[in-house]
């Protein structure tokens, strides 16, 4: 059964049950009010009758008085203290034979006489001889039965008429609810058949759950498309960039198989080249995987840190490993809110990049501004041409292919650095003059990631 049919049936049946229960309540409420009204009228007649009987002096006048107060289509019966009938008068045929059963504590009773409701009550009275008697007032409710039957017909008619807009509204409701789902299913089927990442049109003014579902679906499709493109880009980059080292390895392996067993120098050259290219391939794969992970690992552990202490902690192992001079200047109380682990990873990339392309010292300076701190990393190498600066953060971009091969560069380091900086809400800029050196300006906000600097 389709969802639209379920909604239609459920809402229609629910409203039918509600209307039926409401009509039953109205019927019994009206019946109760009508019986109470008839009881009050009959009670007043009974009180007037007892008042008149108390003033009677002659027993011969009792039947006449009773006939004066007899209800229409009813009867009056007088019982003595032993329950024996003293006198009965009636205005309806056959009603004299009717004996009501009025339970103790009840104001009145409702019984049936020849299929017609009968209301009965009893009141005490003083007979003409001074004895205490019981007066039974009996009335046939012919009009009441007709009114109740008419009410039933009216309630049934109202229910049938009310069900028409209810059925129509339930159909419209089912259509409103299922239309976005049908659009979603249609888009998903088209995307599956065409191999695309289709989206559904959602009005910007719509704020309900259906619109939210559509926006969530569109965001999911965008994320799937982005992940697929990243996968394609990763495979394309890997196949393109690994081709060169594999070619080099294959060439030196062939050279080694032809002449390496006879000439030691050729063997050493071939093995050295193969090892170098293998190491370069390993680094390249690790960096490509790291770049892919940067898109997935978006959790940032923001804490208050001392920038100078963190940078010093980063520089110390580099001084030991490369026996190079790394100079640090700046405020020793530079406090910022950021992710220490990711920032240290970013600094490693920038400092290692400066080390590779410079033979002189590497200088790091911390400066403070209103919104944050700038970490300036300067090397005094060959510099970067101005036309290469706009592409410096592109993946696999190399300013100088020969220089990158000598230094083991893959063209991914600065792309990874840019990804990490964006995740931290930091800003990364590079200024360079050919022949003089390069300065990397890393701006770190004081209070965590910002949108503007």
C-alpha cells in the first residue's frame, strides 16, 4: 500500500471515529437533558397535586382532583402504605396496567411501554383521611422518542456531509506529504540511471520538514559528488605523478640487469636512483592520503596555547635533524586559541619547505595585531617568480621541476598547508623576490577560527 493511500485511509477513518464519538456524545447528552426537562415538569405537577390533596376534605372529590393534574398521555396512581392501589386515573389507553420500577435513591425511571419510553416518578402525599400515600406520576414520552429519532437522522446526515470535505482534505494532505518524496524518488532514480548527482528544487521560502528534507538531500548529493570528484582527482593525480618515478625505476632496473652485474659504479648509480624514487613515491602517496584526510577530519580541538613555546618546540627537532640555524624572534607571551596539533603540523610543512629551498638560516618572527598574531617564516633562497605565486597552493604544482626533484618535493606540501590553515581559520600568504628569498605570512586569530581578518 502506498504512503499516500495510507495517509488517506488513516486520516479519513480517524475523523470518522472522532465524528462518531462526538455524535454519540451529543445524542446521550441531549437525551439526558430532555429527560431531566420532562422530569422537572412532571415533578412540579406532582408537587401541585400533593398540595391540592392536602386541602381535600371529601374522598368523593379525589378522582376529580387527580384528573385535573393527570399528565397528557400518562397516568396517576395512588398507593397506600402497604403498596396497595387505592385509585388510578389515566389519559392513555392501557397505561393503567403499567407498573413502573423506581429504584431507591433514583429521582425517576425510564422504562418502555409498547415500545414507547415512559418516565415515572414517585412522591409522598397526604390522603383525604390523613393517611400517608405514595403518588406515582407516569407519562408516555411519544414526542421525546420522535425527537430522538430525528436527532439520530440529523447526526447521520451531518456526519455524511462532513465526510466529504474530510475525504477531500485527506487526499490533498496525502498529496502534499508525498509530492516531495515522489520528487526525491524520481531524482534518485534519474541519478542512478544517468550516473549523475541530481538535486531537487526547494523554494527558499519553505521552512517545513519536507523542505528541510529536500535541502538535506541536496547537501548529501553535493557531498557525494565532492567525494567522488576527490576520489577521481586522487586516482588521476596518483596515476599521473607515479608514472615518472615508476619510469625511472624501470629504466634503472633494466640498466642494472644489463650492465650492473659487471660494472659496480653502474649498479650503485641504479640502486641509488631506485631507492630515491621509491622513497619519493612513498612520500608522495603519504602526502596525497594526508590531503584527502584533511577533508574528512574536520574536528578541531581548540585550546589556549603559547605560540612562541609551540614554535620553539617545533624548531628544536629540526635544528637537531638538519644541523641548520633556525632563528625565532617575537613576544614570549603570544597567547592564541587554536588546535596545537594541527598548527604544529602546519609549521613543520612550512619550515621544511623553507629548509629545502634555502642553504642559509631560516628566520621565524612573531608579531601581534588587534585580532591575532602573524608568524613570518623567511628563507634566503632563490625565491619564487611572480607569475608562479598565484599557483603556489595548487596540488602538484612545481616552480622548478629540476629543483623539486633534487629536494624530493612532490608539489603537495603547500596544498596540504593551505588545507590545514583553512581548517584552523588561519590565513596563509606568500611573498617572494627572486634572488632574495621567500616569506610565508601565517595569520592566527586570537580567539579561534574567524571568517574575516
